[in-house]
């Protein structure tokens, strides 16, 4: 009998409240199991009625049979009694009258018969104990009457005997006999009554006992229903709901401590595990979909395959109209790879070990697609291969990603050229091959001249575009067997294989130089030109390994750049000594400041109008203990490259200001500042501190910066210069006209003075173009209200031309060479005297 939801809720374990008594559970069970109780009651009533009717019929049949038998027995006894009484009386008469011995024997027999009949009658009518006192008294009374009737009958017989007359039963005798018969019947009825009472009592006891038994059975069934059948029904219903995958199914009876509770908890655990399995299955299917992974199975000896749904989806086939086979699997890969696939499956089946590999996919659009197929043997209990199992996965994204990663790992992201990793790999391979064949290899190290100016003037996007165009031109001028790599920034390397001689390497360098001299179009209105410096090293003449070749080519490149940039040079052995010296200088430069090896040289600046000294420029010198006095052009680039320029520049600023503080108020002091000092250090705070320490008036200090500082006009750079100007310090643009962004620099920041580059001054007398540039710069200065100082004045003609063009100040060897301040004391003293002569 299935449980209704209401019944299921009644049987559910209570979660709160006091526990009810057993009667409550019985009544609840009876109310819940009404149909079961009614069924049991009807069944019991039917059984009871049938039993009662059967017993009643049996009692009635026994009574009827008993009455018949007892009546016959009683009649026989009474007849025998009557006969024996008569015979006894007649025999007594005969004996009295002198009868024969035979008559006396008959008398004795009759007497014995009477006695037996009386005894039999009395046995039939005993004073038996009864369950009721009323029946006992009635039986005793009737027995007394029956004995009295016998006595009367005997008296009648005696009277007839005495009278010598035949015995005639008087009315009393007849009444006595009738009374005996009636009393015997009554006693039998009483006996029957007693038996019926006993039978009825036994029947009631049986019915009551049966009822109790049936009630116990009913309650037991109800208890069993509640304790076993009901929970099992509930658990069965819950299990069916779980099997149908219904959500939010609660398993009942989990709190019971008996076997039902264990079963319920087991079902709940199974439900949880099944849910986890379904979740994992769904995740697995989803993962298969994401990974584009399908599975297949090929029974040994069969032609057909078993494919998963994902396999059909990836193959674009409908399972209802397609039968997978070996050929169908082979058709999923490229035609050129199908033989390899069949060979792999055959090897797996024969060698009985798994194997996998990537194959090209067969696609109609011609795009690059890849798949990964794995096959492994499936064995039975005896170890025999019964099938091949495998997976099929679309790994196009993985292959393309791996290729992209390889490109990132081995190629330059901006230009697509080989990077340092791929360059090392290619060089090792090329050199190994050249070593076996006895061939030559040339390594070209390239550095673009003027790239930073283009990058800073037009922006990083234009700089990136320029690098890409340079890379394209480099590849256009090399062979397919050569390697072009970008090491970073504007540095490139070309590995030229199978070089016949140095002339062939020189020819490539010349082609590269000419190709890069052509202007580059970077945008609609943007174009730029760069030059290239190239250093060349040859294998095996210059070095036998990749690192040494690169180092030697780098040394040759450094020589080209040191000699004025542009062009190419082959490595020579003496370049190693120069490079070694450069590295030694870098190491010693770090210790020079602590060893007090730096000094300042002062070069005067005069007014172009009257030649009066207006100030000095402080130029740093390094007094090397072995190499002597070194010019800034030799060690300043090393200091900037190593970062040592920041403490060296701070020392120079402090020393110059301390010295200038003792000069007349009219003289100014100029100090060069490296762009690295502005970008990496807190230059404004340093200037404030130095002025406070030395007592120098801020307006007497001029900080000279090159225009390269403003090529990257960051807010930090401009803010630093603004803070310096706010202190009252003058900011001067040095070497004006040598870069690409001079005018843009003037627009970005309001300088206090311009210093014309000495290259234009030196060519002033021989180059019309230089004269034009000088006049243009001087006119620009007048237009902007900025004084102009001309550097590198070495002849009177140059000085005269500059004065005629309106130059404000002159500086150069003609005016005075840089030297210690002690050499300028006379000039300073002259200035003091001139100031004293001026009327107050």
C-alpha cells in the first residue's frame, strides 16, 4: 500500500516538542491505518461468526444425538428395572409358595437384575457436582424423589406379593416410573445445560482470546507498518524520486538509530554521492565541450567504431544517419597524415601499448587546424586485447598558442625579428655548421644614429614605426639563410653565413648603410632619417664562439660611434685594449670621487660688446693617477652609463658655487647638468641646499642643460626646472642647434639664455650654411628676448663676425682656455678694480 503525502508526513520523525505516549502512537496509527483496521475487524468478525455458527451446530448435533442415546439407555434401564421388579416379585411369590429350586434361581437372578438396574439407574442419575448451586439442589431433590418413587414401586410389589396377587402397577407406580423418566430427562437437560455453559464459556474465552490475539496482530501489523513497512515505503518513494533526478528530495528517517536509519542514511549518502557523480559528469561533459574532446572505441575484429556525442559533433555528423568506421576516423585528419594514423593504430594493436600524436585536421576552408589522437589497448581478464580505446581532441588553439609563445620566446614582439634567445640558438647552429664545412661567418652589430631624437620628437609610436621599417629594410638586404635579430632599443645584429671573404661582409655593410640613409615615412606628414653605425667580426678569424664574436663586433661598433658615428668598421685586435681600458675606467671612476681625483677648470665668458668678463663656466676634470688629466668627453659618457654622474655632478655643483661665492657680485658661474641628474635625482633640492651652504646669490648661478633633456618632456622634468627657476637660478640651453627639437624645447620651457654650439662657430668663416644658421639663431634670441653665448670662438674673425651679427657673449680659446681658478685671479682682480672705479 503506497503512502500518501499526508501519511508520509505523519510518519516523518518529529523535530521538536515532547514525545507522546504509546497510546498516542497507537491511536495515531489506528487513525492513519483506518482501512487496514477495518479490514482486520471485518476479517475477525467473519471468522468469529463462522466459528460460533459451527460450534453451535456441533453442540445442537451433539445434544440431539445425546438425547436419543440417553433416552434409549434410560428406557432400556427402566424396562429392565420394571421387568426385574416384576420378575423379582413373582419369583418371591413362587418361592414363598414353595417353588422349585429353579424358581428360586430365577428369583435370585431377578433380584440381581433389579439391583443392577437400580445401580445402573443410579449411575445414570448421580448427585454430580455442578458449577451452580441451583443445579446441585435441583439434582439432589429430584434424586430423592426418584428414590422415593422406587421405594413406592417396591412397596407395591411387596404388597402384591403379600396378597398373593399378580403385580399390577398402580397409579403411583406409573407415576413413579414416569417421574423417574422425567427426572432423568431433566437431569440430562441440566447436564446438557452445564455442557452448553461450559461450551459457551470456552467459546467466549476463545473469541476473547482470538480478539486479543487479532488485536495484538493488528497492533503488531500497525507497529510493523509504522516501524518497517511505512519507512520502507517512504524510503522507496524517496529513492524513486531520486532515481528520476527530481531536485530537492529529502530522505526521511535518517535520525533513526536502527537498521531503517542506517538504510536511510545510506540512501542519503548514495544520493549525495550520486549528485556529486552527476555534477562531475556534467563538469566532465562541459570540460569535454570546452576542450573539444571526444572518445572512441574500436572492438578488435569489428569494422564499426563507437563514438561519443562529442566525436559526432566535432565530425559534423548525425548519429542517426552516420556509421563510424576506421576510414571515417581517418577522414578527420589531413589526407597527408592518414597513413600515419593508420600505422599508429596498427602499432597500438600489435605492440599493445598506448601511443598518441598530433595530426593536421582535414578542413574545407584551408585554415590551419590541428587535432590530437591517442589510442590505447583495452584488455580482458586474461590480458587479451579486445578493443582499442582512444580520444580525439581539437588542439588548434593549443598549437597556435604554443606557436605564439614560441614566437614570443624567440622573436621580437615589435619587429618580428629574432630575439637574443633565437639569435644565440641560430649562431651556435651556424657556427657548428661552418666549423664542419670550413666556411666563414660575419657578425654585424648595428646601432641607429639619431633614433632617440626621432623617438622623442615624434613620439614613441613613431619610434616603433621607424624600428619596424628599419627591420623590414634589413631583411630586404640579406639572404634567406642570414639571420636578422633585434637585441633591444635601436640595436640590431645580422648573422651573415657562408661569407667568401671580408669584402663580401663589407659589401653587405655598405648596402645596409645606404638603405637606411633613405628617409622613412612614419605617417601622413611625418618623415625621418637616421644613420647607422656597424661593427663587424669574422668567424673564424676574429673569434671561434658566438659570445666572443658578438663582443668583438660590439667593440668595432663602439669604435665607429666614438669616431663620429655613421659607417662601419671591422674588428681589430687593438680594440680589445680600448674596450679593456674603458671597463677599467668604469671601475676606477666609481672610486675617483672618494679619492679626490676630480677638479674644476674655469673658462671665462666675456661680453661681445666690450670684452668685459661676465662669468666663468666650470668644467670638470679627472686627474687619473696613471693617465693624467682626462677630459669630460672621455669619462662623462662612462659616468652617465654607470649612474656615477649623479654624485659627481653634485660634487661639481657644490665646488663651483663655493668658489664663485668669493668672486665679485657681477660674475656668474655656469655649471653643466646631466639629464640623468634631473631624471634620477632631486636636483632642485640639491641646488637649494648648495646655495644655502655656500651663500651664493641664486641669480649668479647658471645651470646649463642640453636640449636632449627636453626631448622627453615629462611633467617631472618640467616641474624640476620650474622649481629651479623659482629659486632665482638661471637655466641655460647648451649646444643649441645640434638636435631635432631645439625650437620645440624653447617652446616647452622658458630658458634664460641660449649657448650656440661651437660647430657652427668653427665653420662660420668657410660655410655659408653655418653663417646662415648663426644669424638665424641670433635673430631668434633677439626675437625671444634671450641672450646668446657663442662657444668655440678661436679667431678674431669669428669674434668680429659674431659681434657684427649681434651676439651677446663670447666663450672659447680666443677668450681663454679652461684652467684652474688661480690662473684667472688677475682677470678677477681686474674686474674688481673696474667695479671699484665705477662711480658709486
